[in-house]
C-alpha cells in the first residue's frame, strides 16, 4: 500500500489561518458584561424559591420526574459569574469587594453548615457524638444522623429532612449578600463607563 503524504504547511499559510481566526473571534468584554447583567436581572425578577421535584405523566402514562431548579442558586451563580468576569477591574477599582463578599459567605456557611456525625460513644459515663471532621452544606433530603428517642444512649437514627430548614435559611441569606454584591458590581460598571459610546475591551 502506498504511503499517503500530507502536504506541508508553510509559515505564510499558518499565519493566514491565525489571522483569519483572530478577525472572526473579536472579543468585546462590554458585550459579555451587558449579557450577564441582563441575565442577573432576569433571574432576580423571579420569585426566590427552593427547587423541587414534581411528577407528570409521561407518553406511556407512567409518571416521570420533572426537576424545578432552585431560583436562588441560579441567581447567586449568575452574580458570581459577573463578579468573575469583572475581577481584573474590581481588583483595581474596588480591591476589597471580593474579600467582603467571601467573608460574608463564610460567616453564613459556618452558621448553617453540618458537622458530620459518624456515631456515638460512651465518655465519662455520657453518650457523646463522634465527628468525622467534615463540615459541609448537605443537599435537601440527605439523611442526617441524629438521636433516637433515647438521646442518652449510644443508639442513632437518620432523618432525611433534619437539615432542610437550615439549607433554605442558608440560601435565603446568601441571596441577600448576592444582592449587595450585584449592586457593587453595577457601581463598578458605572465607574468603568462600559455602556456609553459602545466602549469595549
């Protein structure tokens, strides 16, 4: 079988290809920021409510799950995405904005986070919890270890909804600080004068 030889690309061909690609992929940061601001406004105009799963009849008549997303998480993610896009400008114009937001998030997390329990043991004639060292925010419906109807024993139980109200309270408070962050980002955009005269980066 004859060996197929690929044609060589010379330097001018390669430069032409790169040049054409650059022209076609012109980047406008102002456009990106405007798109993300519009998305954040759209998400925030909705009622901030938890996600849930509902069931509808499928084509065959059998039920199938439909997941309705948590509008709070979508909004917070949108604001944080805008923050990331504007991070170089924020570092120059508002250097403490990101630190203030992250500190506020950590404070709320520490308030509602679950410190994982893995069992109980006897210690000085008392039943005490054994902790794994993991600290996290569980998903709603996750089984959380708790006392039985005899809390002074080393027996344990698991409750799939024990942390649900704390999870909702966590996201409700995160939305509040995301609102503050979104307001600061809009002040930054105003300072940068992005949307006057079609400016772009």
